[in-house]
């Protein structure tokens, strides 16, 4: 039975107390991993200084790369403010690893919307992978939205140069992949063709588990610094991490062949990137708690939610199937109204570069477009799902949820 919004949130907090305690334990272990890397690489205040111009011999940037690689269990990493988004980092990784005539196989269903034009599924003559003669295949998910393991065994051929693994659900209604799922995919792929590159789109997944994809066999991964690993304070950027040759190839696409990872001024951002990385486990933990709150409350209100309230988190995204454009817009307006920045703004559906459908977005964040801070958005298409991400502290999520509950009410209303 529906109570008022305050009572609903109080009930949720009580019901989730053990879940919250478990998340705190996970945060401690991930923080221990981060702290250990900082200690092993003797991070000091001298690493906060940056260089200008070409960015050659930037000690802070070089040390941050080594620290990041250590944390994620990779040979090498490139953490750069020059990556404008996770999509940009992913594109550099793909263009670095693939050559004309190669085949790329996506093994977790359709790619995230912004990658469709990178691959060449939408748009023409933009320099997509398809424009450069790179072939693309897609392994569909099972009816339950999981990886088709039997089909995966048969899908790898001698021509499959790269397997793309999207960790997060994106704008699809499927379970996000666990680190165990990713490990199993890598083992199957390598068992069929050891030379196939296993690449992971790691956006939204960092510090959810005690390991990252590169620690369980992935050759390369990429993500955004205005998501999990930026700790909510990094102003821009992204990363690639994995095998040293693949990381260097990706940075040659970011800069130029012959320059690769050696260039790129850090623009006095080194301190923020070190500090954001140190804060990241805590911020991810807060977002996970917020996700559980969202799931618990809206499941009680009768809405389909993904993941389920007590299900283990695999990323920092919580989806709610609202069923109508009116409720989707009303939800986002409630979140925006209870954001620290731009609370006076009114989210309206609009087009956005890289997305096929119009989106309605709530994001009153200190970093523009940050999804490690509390935000909510969704495409204006059936079944009108809103995707909630991030949150600097779960108590802010709770305050915003009180308003969202009042705005849309129970599913049967």
C-alpha cells in the first residue's frame, strides 16, 4: 500500500540497511586497492604540476597512467583530458585496434546509441569503422536479455579481430554484465581464437566489483572520467587501459602516429584526476546505495525496475519502466528541481548529438553532463524507461526521490 513519499523512503532505508553495510565493505576494499597503488608509485604533490604546449615529459601524467594501470590490473593506461567522452575513448580504442578488412563482433546485443555512428550503423561518410572497410557482426541476446553462451562459442571465427563487450545495459532493458560474465566471455573467445582482441566498454562499471575487466583477461577497455573513475570532481576526459601495444595504438588515434601517449598537456588538471581517482570508490558506493533506493521504492509502487531491488549492482545505472512520456518527463523534472545546479530549469525532450531518439534529461550537476553525480534521462520511445545514474551521496538521492514519488505516484494511479 502506498504511503507518503517520506514514509516510503524511511521504509526503504530500513529494508536496505544490510545492503548498505555490504556496499561499505566493498568500498573499503576498493579504496585499499587505490591507496596501495598511490603508495607503490610514491604519488606526491610534485605530480600535481603539469606542463604546457605539446605536453612532453609530464611527470604527473606519466605517473597517473601507471597508477591507473596498477589499480585496474593492466599493462598500461592512458588517462587523458583530451578524450571528450567515453564514446571518444572507445572510438580511439576501436580505430587503434582495427584495420580495413577486419571484423568486429559485438557479443552483448546492440551497442550503446552513441556508438552506432562510430560503427557505421547510422550516418554516412563520417569516417566510421564501416567507411574504412571494417566489418561488423552482432550476437543477439537471449529472450531473457543475457549473453547467448552457446551461440558465442560458434560465433568466433579466424576473421574475428575484435570482440566488443558492453558492460552496462545502456538504453536497453537487459541485465548489465558482471565481472564474472566478462571473464567467461574472454575465456570462451580466447579458447576459440587466442588472437582475437577482447575489448570492454567499461563505462558506468568501474569500482562496482573488486576487479576490473583487464584484471580478468580483457585486452583493452575504455571509459569516461565524468563517470565513475573521476570521483565526481574531474572536469573532463577519459581513459584506455590494457595491453601496452593496444593502449599506444589508441593514443595514436587520439593524437597522431609517432606522438601517441607522449603528447597532450594536462592543463593543470593532474591534481583533480589523482584526487578524483582516490574518491572514486566512495562515490561509486554512494551511487550504488542510491540505485538500491530507487529500485526498492519504485518496485513497491508497481513499476518494473532493472536491476531488482536486492539484486547485486553491476553498474551505477537503475532503470524504471514508467510506461508513458508524461511520467518520464515528470520524473526528470522532479530530479532537476532537486539538483544543486540549475534547479530552476525545466527539462524538455530534445535531440542530442549521437542519439537517434529525442531525450529528456535531468542533470543539475557541477560538471556538465556528469553521470557520476545524480542524473536521470531516457529516450522518448516506448516503453518510456528512465535511467537514473550516479549520486555523490545517497541522502541526496533520497531527497530527490521524495519529489519524484509525489510527481508520478503509483503505477496504477
